[in-house]
């Protein structure tokens, strides 16, 4: 599933690089969502990227963490805790992409010139779902190894601070909401996992 998603997003992003009209129709523009009811933008913005670097980084992270989340969901299915792991995987991907736009929608609903693109909301969700299942896994922050749970806390704090500054043309609100969505989704589909998380957290 992850490889298929990476392939689809990569192809559509590359097509949009060379087709400004397609790019404009797919990007998240809160003004057009509110005033023209172009609700498809809640999802299509995650299928295109600003440039090659944006695409490559997101797809690399999606591949590694998406694969991990696939494995976790299949383990839950084998344990009888959920059914249809692939459906849950897609719900997490699509749902986090849409939820990630909520703050952006409120902030920029009356600004026709504001646009946002990229799968970062969904990618953040997969990172945090992975942290939920394995909070002490080692992640790299600027090539420095750091426990997943510490990385997660730092990521949320940084995203919150930077979203208030809004000075670097990065949609930190999407990162924050996507991350929160990814973290709580396992507990929603299988509430008993809340105890599992704390057990993992207290026993590194």
C-alpha cells in the first residue's frame, strides 16, 4: 500500500510540476474552499508538491513510516483487535490530510492568495502513529539520534511556535494537526492500545 501511494503521489506531483493549471486546481486554497465550495482541495493538495526537494523528502519519510504503520496495523488485525488493516491505513492517510487543513482553513478563509500543497500532514500522521506504537524508537533529528517520544514532543512544540510566527512559508499548522491525528488514531480504533502505549512508555 505504501509503495503504491508513493508511486501515485510522485507521478501526480511530477505531472503538476509541468502543468500550472493542474497545480492550481489541486492546491489547498481556503478562500476557494469556503467561497466556491471546492471541497476536493481538502485531499488533492496532498497529491502535489512545491518542488523536487519537497516531494523527495516527503516520499522518503512516507515510505519508511508508512511501511511501519502498515506492519503495525496488520499485527493488530492478526491479534483480532481490528479488521481490514488496509482500510484503516487509507482512513488514516486521507483523514489526516483533511484534518491537517482545519486551522489553515480558519486562518486564511478570506485570503484568496494563500495556497498550500504537500502530503506533510499525512506524513506527520504516520510518524506519530509509529511513535505511538514504539515511543522509544530511535529517530534522527538533523542526524542526531533521539528517542521517538522526545522527538514527538519537540516536533509539536516547534510546529506550534512556528505556526504562530508564520514567517517561513511552511504550513506548520498542517504538521501539528496531522501529527496529533496520527497519534490518537490507534487509540480510537482500539482503545485498549492506550494501556499498551503507557506500558511501552514506562518500560523503554
